[in-house]
């Protein structure tokens, strides 16, 4: 199997990722608005449950993150057989782990939410939602890993189209199942859960076809029943530190959510709405950072070190103004934006100063995300893991307790703690990446194309 010289343009790689994430944001916002018609407690239940689900799936990063980097490296160096083997390993692991995780959520959803100190009015909604969506975790995991495989080869458009279809189906099913349209029973929040699951199953079927076509004609059936230890070791060298990073982030978010839930139902609802609103600037960061990771991975695999090093700075330069501008607009239009979700003035009052903190926080997230992704790709994942554990648990989770609870700043304190965490981690990552210039100069680099 041969492959033509890839187009590693940041724009070409990032705009489909950005559109895909924008669709997810818009559909997520519509989803939140539809659920909010049931009540703020239902929104809090869905938000907290989804946070738990995201945290539970962080464990899959051990293989999936390693696979994404290995596939992009092998693709860039034209080692297609090894790229295919890494894809097979990640699918095998995700299938097994997704089924096991789904079983845990099916059996212990209520116990998990109770452990987090969920208010009684939220717990009632959340247990049913988490049981339904959590028990079907395998579909979410497979969708994620196959999307990562496809993007790592440089095809970012395919997953975008599938995401568009999935989100449209999800919103349409929401209307039918939540509110009982077209003669269907009115299911409330359970309807949103079933809509989530059905739309992901359908998307999984289509993305599986796309993933198959990435290596059309080269799949080997015996490879699905074997284990390539060399590829696995390479994936684990990258994946284990990234897993520590992801798991640390995920479970720190659970602790933060638990601390916020103890501040009261209004604060928990405000935190949920803030998480939704802040997805808008974050999707720019995720699109640029995700595209840059593919770019750096393929350039690094092709030994084009100088270009790989410069890619991080170009990515930050391309996105920082957009991210900052969006954050300013969201702050200025805060009352109107929040009014789309809730009429509770106490919730809106708590969100407004937190929005102002995000004007600084979001641009720093872009810098930290790009530099940490690049460090993971080139073999410095241990540095990223160590700083993430420190930042998430000491600065973010610990800061939420001290600033938010002890000092009584509530939701604003939560986001000030996130800002402190981002400042420290971003500073370390950017400094570490800047020192690689000397190393790359010593190694040399092929000419740019």
C-alpha cells in the first residue's frame, strides 16, 4: 500500500475538526436547552452524569492516545503495516474495556452519584440518565477511537460528516423522546439518554466503514487474534503517561464537580451552564491543537524536526486572537447567552464574574494544549503527566476547595483555581518545548516541502 505525500497544512487539517467540534457544541447547547425545559435539576443531572462518563472513559487514553501518535508517526514515515497494527490494537482494547466500563455504570450509577454528594433533587434524575448512557459506553469509546484512527492518517473530513449526521439525529430524537412528539411517550430526561445512545450506535456503524477504508485491501484477519508486542510497547511508552494525564484530568474534574455540588443546586447548575458555554472558545483550541498534533506527528515521523518545532508556534499564533475574542464576546453578552438556558437570576449572577476570568483562562488553555500535545508526540509525555497531576489535583481541585469553598468565592473561585493551574502548567510546557530547538538543531532536519 502506498500513500502520496500528505498535505500537512494546519488549515486543511484543522477546519474539519473545528466544524465537527462546533457541531458538537451547537448540538450540545441545543441539547442542554431542551433538557432545561424539564428543569434546572435535570440539566444538573445530565451535566454531572456526563462529567462522570467523561472521567470514566479517561482510562482508555492509555491505548487510544498512544495509538493516535503511533499511527500519525508511522503514516508520516510510510510504515503502513505498523500503522494498521496500531489501529487494530486500539480497537481491540476499546471494545473490551468499553464493555467492562458499561457494566460498572449499569450496576453502580446511583452509588457513584451519591458518593459525589449529589443533591437529592438532582440524584433522582441523574441515576436513570447515567445508567442508560453509561451502560452503553462501548459505543462512545469505539466512536472515539475510530475517529482518532481516521484523523491520524490526515483524513479529518470523514469524521466531521459523521458527527454532523449523529448530532442531527440526536437533536431530532430528543424532540421525539423528551417531549413525546409523533405519538411517542413523553420520557423526559430518560428520552435524552436514549437519544444519545441511539445516535452514537448509528454513527459507530458509519465510522467503522470509514476506518476500514483507511487500510482497504491490507487488513489481515490473523492480526485481529494476535498481539504485536513491539507496536504495543511503542503505544504504551506514549500512552501510559498520556493516560496518567487524562485520568488525572478526569478524576480531578469529578472532585471539582463534587465540591461544586456541595455549594448548592444553583451553583451546580451554574457550573453546568458555564461548562457548556465555554465549549465555544475551547473548540477552537481543540481543533487547532488536534490538527497540530497530527502535523507534528507526521513531520516528526518523517524526521522534519525544524518544521515540527515551528508548528506549535504557528498554531498558537493562528488561534490565540480568535480564542481571546470569543471569550470577550461571551463575557459582554453573558446575560443574554445565559438567558437562553435559564431564567434563574441567581444562576446568572454567579456565572458573570466567572465569564470574566475565562478571558484570560481560555487563551492560556490554547498555549498549554498545543505545547503539551507536541511534547507527547515527541516523547516528553512524562513531563506532561507529572505537571498535569500536580496542576489538576493541587492547584485546580485544591484551589477549588480553598478559593471556592473556604474563601466563599463560589463559582468564581472554581474558575480562578483553573486559571492558576493553567498558568503554571502552560509555563512549564512552553519552556520545555522551546528547549527542544537545540536538540533538533543537533539532529538536523530535512528541508521543508
